[in-house]
C-alpha cells in the first residue's frame, strides 16, 4: 500500500485531534455546530485522550497537499459512522476530516475548491476521507459525487432500521426534550397501524430505496456495507473488511481495540501505548427510552420487506430479523 514515509510522519505525530480542530475552524461556524455529532465527539475525544495534553508537543502534521477524497463514508446517520471514521483514521495511510463537511448536500454551491480546502494534507499513497451520513439519503448526492470522481469508494454503515430510528429519535430528544413520544411520531394513524414513512427517523432506514438511487451511478463493487452491529461486537473484523476494500494493509487490528466496560463499547488504544485509550463522547452509545413493544413489532413488520430487498441488492444478510430486543 506504500507510504513508508507516511507511516514515519504518523509515528512522529501520533494524534489527529488537533487536525480535527483545524478542519473545524476551516468550516463556517454554523456547519460545525449543526454537524450532528462533532462537537460532543471532539469534547469527548479531547477528554478521553490523555496524550493530547502531554507536554503540549503535539502539532498538526503539515506535509503534502490537500486532495479531494478518494473514499467517503456516506451513511447512515446513527449507524456507527463516527466509530468507523475514528477507527479507520488510525491507519497511517488514511487522513480524514473530523467534522462533517456536508458538501454534497448543504454546501455544494461552495464549489470543489472549498471542499478540497476542508481536507487535511496528504502524502502520496495516503487516502483522503470524510464522513457525512446524510449523503446516503440525499437525492442529488450520487450524481454529484459521480461527477467529481466516478471511481470513488463509498462506505455505508448500516444498522437495524428499528434501532436506528430509536437512536435517531433519542438524539433529537436530547436536543429538544419537548417533542412528542416516539410512539406518536411513528404513526400516521395508530389504530390503522399506518406507519409514518415520511418521518425522517423512519424514512432513513428504508435502505433499499436509497440504495437504488446510488446504483444508478455506482456499481455495487464500489460500495462497502459495514454492519453497525458487528462494528460493536467485532470492530477488528469489520475494520479488516474496510481496509481490504480501501486497498490498505491490515494495520488496524484487534490490538487497537479494547472493550471498555464503563462505556459499554469498544474503544481505541494505541497498541504501543495502552495508556492512551480513546472512547467516543457521551453522545455515542446513549441509553434509549423504552418504546412500546407493540410499536417495535409494527415497525419490524414495516421494515421487513425493505430489509429483504436490501439483503438481495447487496448480497449480504444483516440478520436484523433475528434480533430479539431493539438493541
Ligand atoms: P447509540 O447512541 O444509539 O447507541 P453515528 O456515529 O453514526 O451517529 O452512530 C452512533 C452509534 O454508533 C451509537 O448509537 C452506537 O450504538 C454506535 N457505536 C458503534 N461503535 C461504537 C463505539 N465504539 N462507541 C460508541 N458508540 C458506538
């Protein structure tokens, strides 16, 4: 995969957070704040990352040039996109923007130079990446991305759409505690059992419909589907697939993860320095409110045909029908 020089540069400057902050300041204030996850993530990451305080000697690697991304994490919201980005950017041959640039949806009129400028500098052989989960459900995104780079690699983290919907609702609830209950929002008519598929928390999980849109522009071989569930129980296994897909050496392995009991999720560590663990911030891995089991049941029935269609389209069975609880 090349990049011996890249690896050395990475070893000299083992951290990415300062770069995330740089990228953030390159973005307009509004985007940085609206980004669904970033601020809290940054805070969590800074707090969790003891080594960033070490002697203040950490500086942003400033080598190479800014390039347009060769790979994108396009979705899905609440699928585990932050966990994936933070894990893949441990790889010395990957450089990624910490914030969500939202270029192909909200900021497209700013132009490709704006977009390129948001990217970190890279050396030859390093892959530039970003993640913006709303791309997956943006109608114009496939066409726009295709017109920038038709050979770009696309990654989608998918998760049981029922759990995803509840996770999405939980996030909204944390910002707007006054919203109606999940049970109320989920139905057009509860007595008739009519699910409100126009509610974004539900619409985003109809993966087959969104994927159809992407397949108008990209062959399936250019899209990798990562299981959000497996990313939690076997992060190294999913990361092996991601690295293979990106044509990278398998550098991020079991050695980089440990299960943090307090957090209840896998966290990252540097294999040679276990004193510097990194868990995601508190907005990742929230406790979900309890949802009426009957509503969960109806949602599962609603999603089932779409899930089947999605398994068929991707040739992968994500086993969402097998699960018992909502988690
Ligand atoms: P919950 O907060 O509902 O549990 P995204 O980053 O796309 O917004 O996804 C957030 C979800 O990532 C979380 O949803 C959580 O379940 C999942 N996740 C996967 N790996 C994780 C990890 N290592 N730490 C925290 N959350 C993780």
